[in-house]
C-alpha cells in the first residue's frame, strides 16, 4: 500500500469533514496532543466535541532518524478491535474511525486526565487500583488470545517490534555514548565488561521475538496510561504483536517500581505489584513461571530506562540511577 499523504493543521479539518465527523463550517481548533514520539498526533476541538487524531508516517515523529512501516497503526487498530470485545470496563480508548489507506486513527479524547507516570513521580495517590485494573485487563486479553495461530499474520509489526526491542535489549548493554553521569557510566562500564546481564538480555530478546504466545500490547509504560474518571486507560498500541505475554506484565511492573526504586525505597511499590499480579494471575490463569519471566523483563526495562536512550526524569540524579541499577540487578540475579 502506498504511503499516505501527510495531514497537517490546515488539511485536518477538511479530512474530518470527509469522514463525516465535522459539519459545514464549524469552528475548529487543532493542537498538539501528548508527546507524539512515534506518530503525528493532534487534538481537534469543534464545539462541545473533541477527538484525538493519529497518523503514522515512515519517519517516527520525534525521532525522524528512525523509520518503521506505517503498518504499525493498522496493528494498533486491530489490537483495539480485538481488545474491544474483552474490555467491559473501558480500559481502551474508544475508536471513532480508522482509515487504513490514510494510516489514520481517530480516538476519543480523554481531555486533561493525568498520566500515571506523573502521579507516580509525585508520590501522590495509590497505584494499586490502576495497576490491578491494567493487569487484570491484560490477563483477559492474553488468556483469550493464547495460542491463536490466526493472529500472527494480522499483526505484521516486526519493524516496530525490533526497533523497540533493540532499545530495550541491546543498546543499554553495550558501550554507548548516551549522556550518563560519571558514577553511572562507571557502573555501566562494569556491566558492559562483565557481560552477564547482556547475556540475560539477549536470551530475553530471543523470547520477545518469538511469534507465538498471545496478543501483546507491546508498550505498557506509565506514560501510556491516563487516569480517566472511569479508571486507568491504556493508550498507544503501535507496537502490538503476537509474542510473550510476560513482556506486557514486566513493563507494567517496571514502571510501577521505577519511581520508588529511584527514591531508594522499591518496597513502596510492593502493594501495587502485588495487586497487579493477583489481578493478572486470576484473569490469565498464570502461575509462578509467568511472574518470574515478568520480573526478568522488568529488570531489563529498569536498566534500559537508566542506561539507554529513553532515560526517565526519575533517574536524572546519579544517586537515583544507581539505586535503580541496584534494584534491577536484584531482579535479574
């Protein structure tokens, strides 16, 4: 399929009129929405209505040096379509329209709902409820799609999966020029020199790439979770694929743990982790092996967020970085 014509602020209103979402000459306000790391994303307001519009383009929006097939937004739409029948609580955003030819997805607008990472960073609120809600929903999706051999051909998202995987499992574990504070770089060089964690990451990467297991969201990080009045809502399934269900759970664990670990008190996250695991294991029928696999993925993600390209604000101080590295290594030992 040829790549779509890029939308912009001027052409977007007419595009939405063609879709039947806007009428006549309604006054329209178009503004950026979210971080827009991967896709072009805009909020459109018209009277008392508003929508989020996402368009996939070959070059990633915030990092144009990286390119990936625009099939990623088709995979996101298909993930939402598959999950919708399993989503009684509204954990997914509602799909208003999907135009595959234009590689454009129109979603409900959740307005000013705070992100889960912002809440965790402030130490405000209790993460048990959103963690359990998300994990329980993931468990339902994983259980319903486990071993469904018809799914993999519908999710040909290998380019995004590998691009994401390289940043998680490869780049943090080999010498790099990411801006690390001297004591953090010293620890990183020790990790690179010893190589045992790199070997664990390599084995996990192989498992992550295996095209069987269940339908995986692929990017369950706190920045992709909005705390709407109805509860936590999971966004941005551009990396959706068929693979290891423990990966989704491990990403959720990592992002619940990270702010507390950065403060040197990872036990603060224990109630959220326990609630998430209870909800997940009940929904998915998973046992201790899945929990251990999730912990391994979580440890690798914590290392990635501390030593890799996608470092988070919580680890900006060297002491916070070292505390997260210590905790990550306990998960992987």
